[in-house]
């Protein structure tokens, strides 16, 4: 076998593996494009602006890396009978002797048994094609019925930011007692900060003042004040115009100590009213 024939075989090997890698990486890039497109669509992000660059970068990086790794040792790993022989023929292109010629003839004979299909993973390719079909169906289905997790990501982020600011402001007002309508008393955790501020609404021509009541409306803590000490006077009815007699059954004498206890009891009842 001549040197030109060996070079032709090596080029054919490289072109064949480049075609296989191109098909595999194109299929992977399509799968990546559809996957990114579907995810961005579901979250309300313009899908083309993210899916196309992602798929292109994935294809370029992987295709370049795989093509650079093409070598005859790929065939030698798949066909052990060519182990080291194919590399030896490649490395001895500039040599012409009896041993090299015999090795070239042997390699040429064994290369006729190498098939391209042995390097093509049919099962994995069909799985990827099935995934591509499934993603296409899901994209079309969700697009027709406008099924999304978030309709507009920009609006969602803006709304979420506004709500976060509002919640933060309410928390600060709650703990600092500076909520609107709390009367400026700086009372901290008061009823106005918890239940809202006072407001009024015009119903017809009459002005009606409305206020959220406390949980227990029987007690108004805003009117709480210190109880003043009161002095009680003993007053007895005079005998003018009144006459009576004490029934002997209820006539009972109390000692001085008992009278003080009874008097203290009734005074305590009067103070607690």
C-alpha cells in the first residue's frame, strides 16, 4: 500500500468522525435550545434572546472539543486487532521498507472490516429525538393555551420589589409606632399601629366617624387613669317622720373589731365599683 493510500484512509477516518460528531452535537444543541426556550417561556422571559445564544455556545464549545480529540486510537479501542498497528502506520508515512509495506497491507485488510455504524449510538440518538419531540409538543401546547408560571418576569420583579418595600415599611411602623394615624404619640405597639389608623367616610350628607375597634371592646385602655381616693361619710336617717322598731330576732351586737372588719369590707366593695 502506497503512502497516498494511507493518507487517504486517515483523512477518511477524520471526515467520518467529524460527520458523526456534527450530527450528535447538532442534536444536543437542538435539545438544549428547546429546553432553555421552554423554561424561559414558562417564567415570562423572552425565550429567543436566551435560548439561541445558549444553544450556539453549547454547540461551538462541544463540537470544537470533540473534533480536536479525533484520533486513530478511537478505532483501535473499538477494534483491538488494530491496536498500535494503525498508529504505527500513521507515524511511518515517510518510511518505505519491507516491514512497513507488510504492516500497511495488514492494516488495509483489517480496515475493510471497520463499519461506521459501530461508532454510532442508535439508542441514545433515538432517546434524544424523542425528547426533542416531547419538548416541541409541550412548547406548542403551552403557547396555545398561554400556560405560564409567570406572565411577565419584569412586572413580577417590580411588583415583588414594591411589596417587599411595603412590608418592610409596615414592620418598621409596627415596632416604632410611627404608622400613619397613630396620633404621633410614639406609643410603639398601640392599637392604631396594629388595627390601622382612624378614618372617616362621607355617607350621604352626614359625616360619620369610623374606627376599628379593639379585640375586646368592653375595655377602653385609652381612658385608663389612676383611681382617686374617696372619703366616705357615715350618714344616718334622722327620726323626723320615721318610726320603726327593730325585730328582736335580728337584733345582734357586734364587737368593735367586728365592726371595723365589716366597714372595711363594704368600703373595698365601693372602691372596686
